[in-house]
């Protein structure tokens, strides 16, 4: 068949296309239809031309059993029908119809366009809701939320199946509601949460998070209290009355004031959401960003340890608060399974999804709440710890970090305190990264491995076990993990903190990779001036792949500007040697390799680079098998007790049958 050509004829209005032989247009086709066909075609056109379902918006109040009225903002896909419902519950603008000055409402067209009703409700004492807001009273706002779920299920626009969604407080509130298991609540999606108010937000490591708590509690809380309400107040006398009624009670209950008065984990903290976690049994899709400077990444341990494994899934990636890289497809499959009862195979989803090296910018996801770019690669695991093994690196005199024990009997290395730390990627006070600032001489101790022979991936919490002394009775310590790359750049990875008088641990909850400090006043252990003590400083959970040729670095110095560190000048000492084995313990994913080339500097979200000015030791370091207990503790991990006994029996049999066995577990060696 010869090719057809399009001929163009110039007309008064410019070029117009002429049909080639054999072509027809819609009018030609209609002319050849019989009358019945024309009528059928016209009916189809009219049917297709019907206006699309219009999103419906409503606002109002839900009256609780105690008479308190909670304000809500509702969006429906259509006036008709019943829909699965996404419930958003917070003290910000959940119940507001318009944006406030600090945050944005979650109730947007995103949900209606996907067939879900979305309802945002303000916690009592916030926005247009009545009552008093007590941030730490999770049982109260949990009961309120459970009543809201029951109310939703009874509405004609609801199909009786409710899920919850949100980040930060909007995520944390879900635990308090889910713990009460209202019948209609089928699933929750809590992202970047802080259920342990003391450890996660107010006093990480026992050090007051002064800038954030003060800003959130004393400055932003009064603003947020009314910001969601301002849009409705002029036309809603009930809203205005609630705002006026809550001013004095909310001031007395202000979280910024009250948390400052409770530096130890006393009864004040006993009502936070962490106390309700054992009762949460609903399907849960969580998310953590490793460098979250607002609420930290401690929640990674929470999802792994405090929630049921068979109904919990976790997504994690590098990034700051608000940067979860959960895809829309993943979220819709999760809600589709539990809110729409779709047989979509969700249960086969791996328990842990790790997105690696997410760039700083990209296409927005769930509105603005997930806005990172595409990760360099993604891996998944059926275990939350990924099967890590503890890898112990020892601090050596002169700034070396190595596998070998220290040969010297005793060495002491010192640094000045306090100082302005350059070893943090972001803090609220500076409002930008100080990673590029110079490290002032004498204010920091750096310990660095020789370049690695192979890629090395680490996952989860770490433990920095330091023998330290000070001229005073206490000391605040910050530890920082970084990668010194082959290109001479140093990339930030993670921080950890501890006030040394808080070093007492709960033995039942501590693991080789994660110390669990009680932070009780009765357990406080002041230091004896000049006398070394052993303290395990928690390195917050992280995931990172060190490339072959890179070095692992640990820095020890003053906590960053956000923390209310002790202002007493001192010279802190780190003790090294046979009797004071100071070490770094990390969770090693043996055999893992990078799935992409080394990224450009500052091309990874929340992991800035700076020029390395310290240098790396000579030689090469090869990581080999570890003989330490696995991260899961008794019975858990790759090297649990029973597995360890079997392996040792096999090795002893091999030794007796075949002579010395080369490469026995525990043979962590350095090869120069």
C-alpha cells in the first residue's frame, strides 16, 4: 500500500487540512448511520456529557459525650454514595477549611479524587474545638478520637470503614485512638511520630531540646491555637466562643512551660502515647526519615519492637521532617486493602522498605507531606532489623578507629567544652546547616577508620560506648557519624546525645546496639570529678551505605545549639586503652552493596558535605564476620544464642576432624 499524504490548501483563514482518499470524519460516519443508530449515538453522547461528580465540602461540630464540641472539615467525592473515610486528627489545622500561617490542612482534593471521604478534626482546645488542650494527655484525646470514629461510621456518607493518616502530631495522635480499637477503625498511617514525648522530642539523651520545645510550646502553640480558627471565627460565633474560653486554661497547660519543669521522666510523662502502644493491634503503615531534626528517628525502634510484626510495615529514607518517600501507589494499596477490602495482595509487602540516597527535591507526593525526589535505589527486608550483626570499632590513640583492641594500657584525649558545634546537619536556632562551619581546634575529637576495602551498609540504632571523665559532676555529649569519601568530602549521617548523669540503663530494654536509659531522677548518677565512667550514648537509627574507599568517622563534642547544654566550661576527657575500651557499635548488613554510584556532594537530602580537613589513617580496613550477639537480643537476629551454640559445635567438630579452622566467627581483622 502506498503511503498516504496530507495535502494542505491555503484558505482565507490560513492553511486547512484536506482529507486523503479513504479518510472519513465524524459527520460522514453519522450520515451513514440508520436513524436508530443516530439515536443510540446521541444517547451515548448525552450520557458521557453528564457533569462529573463534584467534590462536596462541609463543616460543623461533633458533640462528645462530655458536651465538648470538636470542629470538623469534611470533603466528600460526591453528594451521593457512601465512602471509606480517611480521618485526620491534630491540634493544628485539621478542622480548618483554609491554610493557617504555620501548617496546611490535610483535607484536600487528593482524597476525594481517589474515592475517599476525608475528615479533619481539631483536638479539643485547638482551632475551633472547645475544651482545653493538654498535649501530654493522650488518653483523653484518644477517647475523643475514638468517639469521632464512631460518629463517622454512623454517617450516611460513610461505608463504615475508617483509616487515619498524618505526620508528626497528626501521626502520633493515631496511636492514642488505635489503642482503644474503635470498631470502624481499620488501619492507621502514622509517619514521623514521637510517642515518647520525653525521649523523642523534649529531652533526647536527657538534654533539654530547648529551641524546639520553647518554639513549639511557647511561641507556636498560641498561634496555632487560633490559626485554624481565624478563617471561620468571623462567621462562626461558636468558634469564637471556644477560642476565648480556652485562652486561660490552655496557657496554664502549655506544653512548653510544663516540659521545662520536668527534666526527668516522672509521672508527668506517664500519659504520653508511648504508654498506649502495647494496645495498638491495627494494620499500620509507618514512615521514618533518618535525619528528622524535629522528632528524631527513634520511632524506627518503636515500629520494630512495640507493634505487632504481622500487621506493621515501615518505610524509611534519608530526609528531614515532612520528607517521607512513601509512594502514592503504596499508600493507596494499603488503604485499598483495609478501607475498601480489596484483594490486592498487600500482605505480601515486605515489612521494611528502605529508600536510599533520596535527593533534596522532586515531584510532590501526598500533597506537600511527601516531597522528596526519586531514590537512587530501593531495598526491602522481611525483618525490621534487616538481619544486622553488631560491628564493634575501637577508638585508638591519635584519632584512629579500628577493629583491633588498643595496645596501650591507658591513653587520655581531651576536648574543650562548651563550643559551637559544627557537627550537625540542621538545627532550629540556626535555621540552616552548620555542617560547613570550621571545627574549632581543641573542641572536638575525631576518630576515623582507614579506607574500607568493600561497601558497608549499616542499619538501625548504634551505641557509642565511651569511658569519660570531667572536672565537674556532669557532662553533655554529642556524637556524630559521618562518611569521609574517596573524593575528600565528608558527608553527614547521624547524631546522638547523652547527659552523662542519665547513663543508667534499663537492662530489659537495652540491646548491644541500643542503650535504653531510664531518665528517672532516682537513677541519676552524678560523676565524681576526674573519675572515668562508662556511658553508652545512643546513636539515633539510620541507614547508610559506605562506599569502598570511604572511611567511617566518629566525632565527639558539644551538643548543637538547639539543646540546652550545661554552660559550665570544662575540659572533657575520653579514656582509651586496655582497661577503658571506648568503642562504636553499629548494625552491619553483611554483604550488602551500594545500588548506585557515589552521589554528588550535597545531592542527598539532609546529608550535606564539607571538605575533610582532618585526614584519614593509612592502610585499608576489611570488615569480616562478627561473633557478638545479634541486635535482637535473646533468641533474635542471625547470631541468637541457640544458633550460636549450633555454630560453635559445628566449628569444634571441624577443628577436631580437619585441623585449625580459618575464619572462625569473631575474626574481625584489619588488613593493611
